[in-house]
C-alpha cells in the first residue's frame, strides 16, 4: 500500500531489496519526508479530487487581547480522551477573534482547463445563542484560498457558566438549507459528515467577581465615613470586618449567581 497524495512521503532508496515488494509486502521501511508542499493549501490541492465538491476550511484558533500592549494571543485549547471535540474556555462579556482559512479550489472539468469553483459555503451555528459573530453567515469565497478573521463576542450570562457548541459545516443552499435557493437541489444535510464542532465553556471571570466584591466593600466604607462626624468615632476593627465580609459575600453572589 502506498499513501501517494495523502502523505508527503516516499520510500527511501536505502531499504534492502528483500524488504520491498514483491519479495515482502508488509515490512517496516525507511521513508523520506518532503517538505516542499507541507502546508494547508498544498494538502487541499492534494486531496480535493478524492472528495466531493465542497469548500474546505481550517480553524486556526480563537484569539484574545492580553497584556499592557493588548496584543492578540491564542486562547489555549483543551482536548480530552474519548472526546472528539476541542474545548475552549471563554469569559462572558469579552471579545475574541476567530481566525479561519477557507479554500475553494474547485474541481477540474473536461470542458475547461480551469477548475470550476464549488457552490458550497461554510455555515457557522451556535447551540446556546450566547455568541455574536460579526460576519456574513454562511461564509463564502470567490478565490481559491483566503484568510478570514471574525470578531466573536460572548454575551453577558445570567448564570455562572454555560456550555455552547460552535459548529462549522459546508452547505449548498437548497430546499432544506437554512438559506433558501430553489435553483440548487442539494441541501446542507449532504455535508453533515464534514462538520467540525468546538466545545465552548462560557463562564464568568473570577477577576471581575473579585473586583466587584472589593468595590462593594469600598462603597460601604465610603458610606460609613460619610456618616461619621469625627474620625475617632469610627471603630476601625469593626469596619475592617464589615469590609471583608461585604467584599467576600458580594464577590460570591456575583460569581455564582450574577447578583449585583
């Protein structure tokens, strides 16, 4: 069995003749890896004739702004054993950047020397309704390869955390498609096997809860100070206990129950 276009490898000439077909058909061989086409665009061109005519996509990652300079950095992803999803932890009320690569290489036809572009598009769906994607949906491209950056905002949640499934699926607009076009007979149901899902864990930021608790405690201290006619009348040890208690309780109520 030779991998041909599915792997950029070739059998090395250093292998002994007696380990090669037809002398031996199953053996461990030395291979040479070629890196000249070791990129996503080359892989798409290598396999496109072996699949149906669809638009390909690559999820490059979800990015957030961090640090003093507010530079974009990738959000760490997590994978678990026996789980086909990639998981991301996102904070509610925050903005992110979803980076994708889209390829519409088309297929070669006998009538034309140029590949015929695919009519399929990429539709993005959110199971929870708590995400806002600032883009035209479904995505499409009129060129063979393109990079897309989509601003993604997590809405303010009424609970501590919530799960959401962000799905990417190639579709052709047809009778059963979310977007109607009666001239195209194929629906998005035909491409469900090529769908990719991201498991998103939407949760409240702990730092926001801590900040809200401290500000609530400071608000109480300011109120008590405004009532005192003389600073010597203030019982600082009682005020410290009250400040700590209000800060902790307010932070817990905000983090777990979104109570402000």
